[in-house]
């Protein structure tokens, strides 16, 4: 049975009962939550992230978490918990695992960039063997290692509730990536997974081969992040071969890899036939003008599904950028494009300024803004593109939905 929204009073009482000093940060957040008139009907996400404030706050510790979960045990209206950028360790992970085994209402849990290791990952993954309520889990930046990732791979073979899992920057290795790929050939519930920046010791792209094999049979995955995988043109070709028969994937992140124009040629051919992909992130590769032209040709005549394209920092000059600008004049489905970090010439600046000033490319849908000096047009950086809110989000209400918010509202989770 859920208690009435009186979280702060219960927190003060719990601190006294457990002889634990109050954390003023937690106390303030709970006081604010108690003032929310819709808390008991619509639920609430408690935003306790340690990086969301202009003034220093005491970050949440393992002991603080023990008191907090004792309060939340009967608070069914708390459906989300953001504990990012705090100082939780494996001891805190044990507390959270126990809470997840007993809780049936929490849908969103953000533990990114704490100090949770392999043993903490084992406990949390083990708790999700039985938990049937959690929809979105972020473990980003916790150094759980390859073995910790293996525990989550095993969990994916059993759990049928989780829809979004973030294991980016967790130091997972090749065995974990292969295990996750194998698990996702059977898992029918997971819609989004972030596997950015694994630690890989070889250059054989075996992980990409296994992921491509998974994509041939998986029909539920909507969002896939493969940034910093050391992927080369061979790996892109394997992925494209698999995606010809895949009709579910809508967001593909290949940022920060070693993809050149030859790899983009495979993507261009895929886009001519694939009418499912909505977001393609090629940030920080080296596709150059030839690759940009491959993309522009596919998007000009054939593809009408892609909504967002990021080609930031790809050594593209005016020839390739102008080709994409011209494509946007005809392909009205392509609504977001991110180009900063390339080599702008005069014509590039004029073409994109025209797109923005005529309203074809709204300011919120790109990462550049035009300005003029002595009658000449230049472009300034405007935002961080697709990764704008991957590691940080405003503490107030969520930003307006769109591709820059990293998910384009593809996956419905309680965070938004």
C-alpha cells in the first residue's frame, strides 16, 4: 500500500531511526516532491544527480541510499530514481539490488558515473532476474568490466521487462559484447542498448560480426549505440548486410569509429532500400566529401525515412556539405542535420544560412547558426547535436522532444 506524498517527514524519521545524519540535498528534493500535486496520480522521478546544481551539494553515499530506499519502500508513486554522478559503491549496489527485488513500481533507474564495480554489477543484474517493473537502466561510466557486463548479458536471457539498457563507458570487453549479441537473438523486450566504448584488444571486428548476426534475427531492437568500437569498413559492410532484412532498427550510432567513404558507400546503398532507419550518427569518422555525396545521393532520390543525420567532424569540405544542403531542399523528411567540425567554405555557409533563415532547417534541428561580418556569412556552433543530453539533462522539465535529445522519442520510458 502506498503512503501519502509525505516523503520528507518519513525521511527525517528514518534518519533518526537508523542514527544516520540527514543529507540536505536529499531532504530538499523530497520537500520539493511533496509539493507536487500530481505525485500520487502520475508518479514522479526523484532527481538526485550529483551534477545537476550550480551550487555544491553533498553527493549521495551508500549510507544515504540505505535511508532513502527505506523511505521509498512504501512510496509506489516514485517511478523513477536518478542517482547519477554520486559516490555509490558496490555496497550501495547491494542496497539497490535488495530494493529492486522487493520493489514493483520503479520504472527508471539512473546509476551512471558512480563507483560501482564488478560485484555491484552482479548484484544489480541478479536482482533483475526477478524484477518485472524496471524499464530503463543506466549503468554508464561504472567500471564494471567485462565480467560485470557478462552478468547483464545473462540477465537479458531471463528478464522480459527491461526495454532500455545503457552499458556505455563501462569497460566491457569482447566476451561481453558477444554474450549480449547472443542474448539479444532471443530477448524480445529490449528496445535500446548502448554499448559505446568497450575495451577491445584486437582489430578483427569479431564483435561487429556477432552484432550483425544478431540484427538478422532480432525484431525488437530499435536503438543501437556502437560508438568507439574501432569499427572499419569491413564491420560497416557486415552491419549493412544484416540491416537489409531488419525492419525494426530506427537509430544507429556509429560515432567515433574508423569509417571512411568506402564504408559509407555500403550505408548509402542500404539507405536506398531501407525505409526504417530514422537516425544515423556518423560523428567523428572520416567519410570526407565522397562519403557525404554517397549519402546525399541516397537521400535525394531513394530514402524517405531518415530524419536525423550527424556527420560532425568528418573532414568534409564544401563539396560534400553543399550536396547535403541541396538534398534537404528536396527531401523534406530529413529534418535534423549536424555538421560542425568540418571544413566550411563560403558556399557552405551561404547554403546552410539559407536553409535556416527560410525555416527549412529550424535552429533546434542543427548545430550551427549563421552570423554576418562585413556582409559575409559565417557559421557558429550552436549545440552538441545528437549527444546533447546523453550525459546531462536539465533538472527542470524535460527538454522539447527531438533528435537532439538522443532518442527521438523512439522508446517510451518513464524518464520522459
